[in-house]
């Protein structure tokens, strides 16, 4: 076998293959798509006196001098205490997608990751809008969409949002969300107007991570795969993988060879924080936008070295007693209530240095705690996995620049690497290799490694034990590809579906500063007395995380609202979902697809959270309250109004909001927590893995990530994932000892 294996540091850039738009759409279709984007984020200019309306740009909103001046005044007020120049105000109003090549690049990147069947549906839609638009425009227009006046295009989008057809309502949400997201990721005018800085105030140049080296593969004969031998191969590098690798290294040292495979890339802390366009494209699955098949939920998942532990918000919460009791008693997995599992939680807690003692809340988290206490709700500080440091950084969802966040990369892998654990980046594992001898015995994995310059090499890793830790989206796909017939694989998907509420304040809150999520309100986490309910939390205030979920009524309304970013905080109502969905393989690409629709039961809980967040914001003097509920107007305080009358108005508004509800599919639901698709179970027919993480019906094959959760964790799942992985890793060690491997003395 003529192959070369070597290690290399991370000096080379990453090859990113973003297809040309015309690889997905023809010229006419792309033209219609950009016309849609220009409608969602229009250019706004002043209408010159005596200007002829004929032949004007149909993608520009022309305002009379008085209305344009009013918009400019609103922007100037939104930007206080900055004093933007007239040129800055004009540039923000005039900015539009079709004139911004970075917008086009972001758009192509996102659209290249959607399933081929959805690409095909979008091409058909765009062709119809260009040739016979009447049926989709909900008007009598026979004119192609790009040539319609902007006002007519806006009415069409608004009609889609209230259509009786689910498909058109989904189209409205998907297109407006895509337009807002790509705009915020690519806008040059937005940071200039709002003062949003590229790096945190404390940034002094990124520190360096552990000096990882990654195996490199070269195959003279492309038809023959490179073969590598190890004792344990771990597929994935997220929170579960980090703990298992640490457990193995600590137990055996160099006595057991361990190889960690990651399909994403590692970026040193000196690269962090990344820009919004680069970070979301480099660190997240499908650029941070994975939609369920019916468009009702948008899923965000890490896809880089360290997985979710690299991009999460540092929140460290242990599972509640009622969740542990459910798993132990109803699921018959008794160890979850025992001292051994608590020992796993304690080990994880100590290794990451989880504490709330050093937490310095920013504006959003302070408001959540103080506002909740005024209403008599239970609120507490959320410990952070920052080793006890004052981790006052809102940017670390785009990479922790100072290395404080003790996820896999900075907390678990460095010591494992010192003990001889090896790593591969850019390795997409397709399937597990089995020896069919007295059952299915895992003997390694097979996949494709891609170098940083785009070279592809087939690789086979031979191993005695295989640990799948690809996360809830990918772990079931690898098992399906491997020929395991268990019908539970991919089922029991929990997402913690989330709704949003934003508040606008008089003060300059600089929302980008401070820890993302350092407080939580838990008064509503058990609304059904069976452990299902909603938590209230602050969210990351990176503009491309919070602003795309602001409601869209028209392009000018959205631009003016987004400009209030400097005075805005967004909060989430995060539901412990009772009802579930499914992961399955896309028939063309083999990537995971999501079937999930938030149930009426779970939506009622998130709606309760929305109402309570509105009460908290009102009690803390927010001047505007914006639920991310399509078709529902915000509550705006009126200057000089009597307090009692204002309170009455607010309660009436709240009643209307409750009646309006968080209807699907137009109300945005999002998920940053995916769990359960390889469920742990006491019986083979009820799940995918047993109580030690071993895949039912196989030998030597384990799963160790959030996909093994028996049900939703109800809290940010990092600590729970790591503790379960510690338990499973301990079992892997015991199995190795039973096969003659000696633990280090």
C-alpha cells in the first residue's frame, strides 16, 4: 500500500468551494431572486422635485423630501450617542442587495447548502414569477416580478404572509429571513451607522490555541484508499467526543491509540472572533441555516473542530431533578438518578471550571433578572464554562478569541493531545465498517478526507472500537449508511423550539458587549407538571443572530427597526419540547434532513414565554416591545401618557397578542439544541443505544453525543452531553480492559 501520512500545523488557508449562482439558477431566475431580495431590503432615496416617475429604478423606494428627512431623523436618533454624518445615513438607506457582491456571495453560500429538491422548487418558483406570475402574485399582474413597481412587490410579499396556502406563507418567511440574514452579514453601512465593532472592546489580538497538528493523507493511486490503524476511532470532535477522548487518554495514556476525526475545520484562537459572513460559513452546519422540511423551524448547529463547544454561548446548566427522574424511572435508566452519574456531572463541571461567581451581566441579562424579580419570578445566574474568568465577551459564538471558553478545543483535547491522541480535520465519515462474525462487530470507519486546498482522498480507519459523536443531525445518518436496520435511528428528535422578543430602550445598551447568556428565568419550566415548559433567556446579540428574527412588514420598516440595534436586546423563550420529529437522509446528497413541526402543545408553552418576556420588558421600561410574531404590531410607549392608561393599553395589547398566537409557519421558530435521534433505552426496541452507549445489535460500536438523550434535556445541553459522554467513555475503557488493554498506573 503506497500512501503517505504526515502531520501539519494550521498555516494553510481553508479551501471553500462556493458555487457560482448560475450553477444553481439560470440568469433569469437569479434576476428574479435578486429582485425579491431588493424588495425585502430596498434602496431608499429622496424623490427629487419634478422627477419623472417613468423609467425609474423599480428596486428603489423614492420618498418625498419630508418623508426622507423623517427617516433620516429616525436613523440619527437610533444611532445615538453616535452622530452619524449625512453620508452615513444616506449610505444605509441607499444600500441594497443587488449592488453588494458580498451579499450575493453569502446568498449563494446559503442556497448551495439547501437540499436539491428545495433548490428545484425554488427554480420553478422563480421561473413562474418571471414568466407567468399571476398565480403566485395573488394579483392579476401578468408583468414579470422584476419589472413591477416596488410598492406592488411589497404588497405581494405581504399577501404571501397571510395566504391560506402554507407553501406561500413558508415562502414569505424563508425569503424575508434569507434577505435579512444575508444583508446583515454583508452590509458595510450597518456597522458604520450603529457603531457595531468588528471585535470586542477588550480584544487585543487573538491568543493561540493548543498547537494542534492534524494528519495529512496522500494517495498515489486515487482508486485505492489510504488505510490507518488505531485502537479507538472517534467520529466527530464536539462536546461528547472531547470528553471520551479525555477519558481514554487519562485512563490509558499512550497505551491505547485514539484517533479523532472531524469533517469541519480547526481555526486557531488567533483567527477569532470571525466576521459574521466568514464565521457563520466556516463554523456552522450549512452556514447556520438548516430548515425543517416544512420551513417551520430553522436549526443552527456547529460544524467545526470542537463542534457546538466552539460556537455555543458558554451557558453551563445541569439537568433538573425532574428530567433525571423521568429518564431513570419512566425510561428505566436508573443510573441517571444515581451517584455515578452525578460524579460524571461533577467531573465535567470541575474540568471546565464552571462557575457563576465571576459573571458580570450585560444589559440584557441584567434586565432579565431584575425584571423577573419585580414580577416575583425565579431568576438566577447561569454559570459559564470559562475556568472562573470574567468572560465578558458577546462574540464567542463566532469563536472564543482569548481561549477562556473550556469546550473541547480549550478544555478537553489539549491534555488528550499531550497523551498521544491524534486528530484529523476535513474527514467526512460515510459509514462504519463491520466484521460479520457472530454478529456485527465494528472494525473501523470509511470516508473521504479533503485537504485545505481541496484535494480529496479516500480513507479507511481500522479500529477495535468505534465511537460515533457526530451530533444529533449526523450520527443517525452515519448509522443508517452503515446498514443498521434499527427503525428507531433518526426518530425522537427534540429541538427546544424557540421564539423571540426584542425590546428597544432609551439607553445606549451596546448589546454586543458582555456574556451572551448569563441569566435564566425558570418559573415556567414545568407548566404541565410533567417537566415540559419554557425557560426565558437572553440571546447572542451578534447582529446576524438576532436581527434576522425581527418582524418584517416592509423594507423601510425593517431598515429603520434594525438601525435601533444599538438600543436593542433580544430574548428567547426556549421550550422543553414533549413532541418530536425525525432525521432522514437526503436521497441525493446523503445529508441530514429534518422533519419537525412544533406541536400545538409545545407552541403554547413558547407563547407563554413570549407573553412573560413582554411583561418583563414592559416592567423594565422598554420603549418598544417587538415579539417576533408575523403580522402583529409592536407595543410602543407614547410620550406623556398617563401611567395607568398606558398600563391598560399594554394589557389590552397583551390580550391581542395571546389571541393572535405564534402561528405556523410565518412565526419564526429556531433551534440551537438538537437531541435524541439515537436515543438511549433500556430495551432494544425502544431506542438505538443501551445504557452504556453501545449500539443495539452490534459490538464495539458506541454513540456519545446529545443524540443519545432519552428526551429533551430542558437546559442548554452542553453539560448533560459531556456528563453522558463521560459515563459512556468510562464504559469504553472498561470494555478495553476486558480485552487486555492495561490502564496506566
